[in-house]
C-alpha cells in the first residue's frame, strides 16, 4: 500500500500495488485503504506473508473475521492474548 500525502501531511491518495496490479484506493481515510488492502487479499485468495502479522490482526479485530485462520507467530499469539484481556 502506497499512501501519498499533500503538503499539509493529509492523505491525498492511496494505491494498493502488487503482482503487476494497481488499485486506486481513492480515499482520504487510512481505514478505507487498509480495508481495501485486506479485500484484495481475499479477492485474489492470497496468503499473508508470514512476517506481516499486522494484516492478520486487522482481519481478526477490524473486520471481525475470526473464522478464516492465518499463520500466527508465537509473538502474535502472546500479543493477541494480552489485547483480548484489555
């Protein structure tokens, strides 16, 4: 995901780029861009890279999708346990 800011530091535009594809997220809200990034993974049936635990966190806690599992490292599992107990 590429986020382009204007001179004031506000989001001007966002793009999701990968595997020769480009999606214009066309939003001024970071949440919308992150959701479209997750949608791209779903639509193309991709697996998250193992070192990108943040995408799995968004899937689980932002989208509320607790059914579809992803690779979770032991550090992620410890963090999720603490996050759930907050």
